[in-house]
C-alpha cells in the first residue's frame, strides 16, 4: 500500500476507534464545510471578528472558550486576538476561520516555504507546524475553497500537553474526514473537456460586453481584429489592430486557468505591446476571479 493510502487508512481507523470506544463523534456543518470531531468537544461560535483578509467564525475545543474575551470594543475601536482564550494543559482549541485575497489568490500554495503542500477535501492546502515549547504545538491548515477562488478555509489547532500526541491524532482524523458539500469535481486533463470549458467561459465573458469580442471561442486559437473596446477599460480614443488569443490549462489547485492575450505590432504612433487577462474557472467552467496586466498604447485611452 502506498504511504498516502496507509496514512488515510490509519486515520480512518482512528475515527472508527473513537466512535467505538464510547466517545462518539459529532458532525460539523457550516456553509460548504463538513467534518467529524469527538463528541466530547464543543463548538463556540463568534461574531464580529472580521478583517479585510481574514475572519474567525468560532472555536472547536476540548475545553470551554470564553469568546467574549476574543474581541474588545472601546468607544473608538475594536481589537481582536484570535488566541485570546485560556488553554489549560492537556487540551486543544481549534480556531475555525477563513480568508481571501482575490488579487493574489493562491500565493500561500505557490510558496511552499510557508508550509507543506497537500490536498484536503479534494482542494489545494498548505499545512504548517510550529512548536513554541516542548509541550505546545500549533498546527495550521489553509484549504482552498472549491467555488470561491482566492478564498480559503483555515483551521488552527492549538495543542498544549500533556497528551499532545493523542490530541494531534484527533485533529488529524478531523482533517481526514473534512470534505465540501457539494464536492469539488476533479480538474480533467482531457483536451476535449478543456476546450468545452473554454468555450463556455468565453461565451459568458462575451455576454458581459464588446471588450471580449475579438477573442475566439476556441482555446488554442487566435484572431486578428480592429477594436475600440478592451476588457475592463474605457473605450479607446482610436481603433487598434490587435491579435487576440485564448489558452486554457488545468491546475493542481482545483481551478482552470484561462489566459486571454491581446497583442499589437509597432506603428508610427505606438510601440508593440500586449495586455493579458487570466480568468480562474471552477471545475464546472463558470466564471471565477480575474486579474490582468498591461495597458493600451499611449494616446489610445
């Protein structure tokens, strides 16, 4: 048996053992997130802990968590400390939260020095480990959400010994049970599927306005056209002859990468150049998030 299969089997066995020894299991369900955890633990929801890129939804713990201490409000401001709880020896507190950075959506996965790349619930994940002291460990899983590109679920397990090995096994069993509902569909490597996804996405983009009219429906092809409209910009002051191309590729982060490129050659009033846009598509081909680079030639806007 491969190592990954052995690990999954071991964690599954632990889940069964926990269920069979009288402890039982409970099921967590919030938005599309699902997982199982020991019935002796409790979930403590929290509201108001929201920042620009990260929020905390609650705490799952083997010990009571006083959520009133997490955020402190004064007449002029509110400050929050995600670890503003008491953790007594032999216990675990799991912070359940999430984040999102749509313009730099998957940087944490593309830079594995920030952790270990893995897959949880069928989605790209980075796992990181800290050990502040011999009996204290911090485990973090950042898991890409299936239908919200650049958004992730984040579980931070704070474990204080003695008994940290047992607590770590319990939280790893939780991670092994984690899944999304509806589940993410695998990204196909079939070229026919890729072409179909690209055609669907291009149809949706072209319906947004004339800026996408020069792009062909078929991935892997290009077309030359004279345009006065480009995506996400004001109308051009004068026509521009461009070549527009479309390419699509599967990724290992659970999304398709659709690349649109608009190029032009040099002329008496301009230098050669290009603009490009990347559309990140969920597995069903619906539109996700977009980023772009470049600008029209000087004097055309």
